[in-house]
């Protein structure tokens, strides 16, 4: 069949994903390591000096010469793409099997047919006649 997209292409995202700037990468990691350094203060413990040094290093490099962070930024970006390919199907599967499927099973057990898909041989037509309402009119829209 020509011009038929395969299933992989038809479900793929059309949004292009780009790598963030090295400066923002450095500042985010500086903030993360600063939080790691200061978190022990909540329990009355001492600051983690190594994390504070790493945070300062990331911040300095991000402001002075951010191109040095390019390899780390690319590795982090590719790690994020890998996590997306692994975690997204798991989360979507859990969402389906924990919420949607049980609701559907309960509705079937209760005899619900919300889409009116059940065939009734005594019905002459499945057409649903509706009376027009003034709000459904397409005249004088504005």
C-alpha cells in the first residue's frame, strides 16, 4: 500500500527536541549542587563542602566559559531522551491498566453502553432525531 505510514511513524512526535544552552545547563546544575550542599542544614548538620565547591564550579564555568559544559550538556540531553523512551511507555501502560481498563470492566459488568454500540434488532433506525435549539443555530453568530 503506497503512502501508508507505518505504525511507528504515525505515533511519533512531530515536535523537534533541541539541546538547551550550556549556560542554563551549568546554572541548573549549580543550583542542584547548592541545594545538596545546603540540605543538611535542615537537620542541624554541617554544609556539604564538596557539593558547594561543585556548585561554585558549575556557576563559574556557566558565566565565564559555558562552551566547556557542552559535552556534559549533550550527555545529559541524551540521557533524558533515553529515559523518555523507557519511562514514557511504562507510565502510559500503568495509566491505562490502572485507570482506564478497570473503569471499562466495571462499566461492562454493570451493563453500561455509553456509546450505544449494542445491536438491537427491533430498532428500525439508529438515527437519533434531535430538535433544534436556538443555541444550536448557525445564524447571527456575532
